[in-house]
C-alpha cells in the first residue's frame, strides 16, 4: 500500500551518530537531514560524577547548526518502582543545554531495580494503573525539558509480562495521557512477533497512528532461536514492509531513523552503513513518488 500524498507526507531520514567518528560523519551528513544521538553514550565518570564528554558534546552542538538533531535516551528507566533516574535527568539537562535537540525520546521500560543496573531493559506489566503512573512520570519529564517527547515500546527478552491492556493500547494510552508522540520501532515489533507471538495485525489495528512521529529501522541477529533486538545489521525486506504500513497510516510521521548501535559500527563497517542510509533514502523517495507528482 503506497502512502496517499493527500494524507501522509515524506518523512525526513536520519541515522544514529554518537560523535567521535569524523570519517563516518562526513559521509553520512550529505545523505540525511536529521541526526539521532543517545545521550547515554556521551556519559563519562569523572571524580565519581557522571558528566558529558566535552569533545563529543561540542561536535554534536556544531552539527546542530546544519542538521536537525534529536535525542534517543536509554537510561531514564521510567518504569522502575522508584521512578525516573534523577542523575540521568541531570545529565540530559546538561547535554540539552548545549545541544539544541528538536525532541527527546525514551523507552517504556526499566533498566534498574532498587538502584541496581540490570544490564538490559525490561518492559513493565501492562496494567492500567501502571500506564497512568508512567504517563504522569513522562509528562513531568516533558514539562521539565520543555521539549516534545516521544515514547518507544521495548522489545521483550523475557516472556510477555501481560496486563489488562494490549501492547498497542498500553502504548497509545500512555502517549495520549502524557502528551507524548509515539516512536515505533519496526524491528522491535518483528522481534516480539518472532519470540512471543505478538499479533502485528491487531497491534496495527489498535495503535493510535495519529501520535506516531518517528520510526526506527534496524536489523539484528538470531541467537539460540531468539530474534535479538540488538541493532547491529542493516534492515531486512520484512522490516521495511512493516515500515511501509506505518508510512501509509501515520499522517504526523516526521522521521525515519536507521538505528545502529555504536558498538556495531566497527562490525558493520562504514561502507555498509553509508550504503544502507543511501538505500533507505531511495526507498523513501520511491514510496512517496506520488508526493512530487501531487505537488507538481
Ligand atoms: Fe530505542
Ligand atoms: Fe529503537
């Protein structure tokens, strides 16, 4: 299904870039109009305090003069019992004071229990009370930063925690109640479908598409029968097919990001990343070929 140009416009294209790799940066910047970075990757521990890496902060601030920059965080942990990580909020306050970001996004998950880092991210149970509490916490983050805020669903590595609400209703309810947009990760959805039987047709039927602002595209590996949401490969055709459904259904979609983990950059190599971003640009052009025709 091609997007109807009267309803959906071509979103911008972005790639993840965390600074500190000028050779890759200089090849990627001509291909995209937006860069997405993860504030957590800028964190250094100095004298027992977590502070942002000054050089990379300056690089991202300079980059923001020619490109739109958005932030995608990992360490907020809003679904921890004790609430969002206060130290992490201070870190991103300092980063956003120097790097002007168009919006900030985070995951509906938790990385800490009782202050202990889990080494992964888990999804909370989908009770209505949990959704309401998360919405209150995320609305507070949005007001504190004064930035548009997007929420992303978490790929489950443990069995589905269940709850009163379906995955799409949980996500849509929290987005509406917190005044947030939705970041849909097409590869994470595929992981949940492969590992836990997530019903994608039902998910798409129940999702509040009017709130979807951003898509993540990525590829990953299968290990011991688990489709891992470790974003370390280029996108598969099946992932792009899911994204095409979103392109045709999300009228407020603003951005499509090729999301690649910093650790995967040396494994994939610069050539493969640059080729993937160029290919995604052509794929978007093709999907919205009717756009130009409608305008012209
Ligand atoms: Fe994410
Ligand atoms: Fe993602």
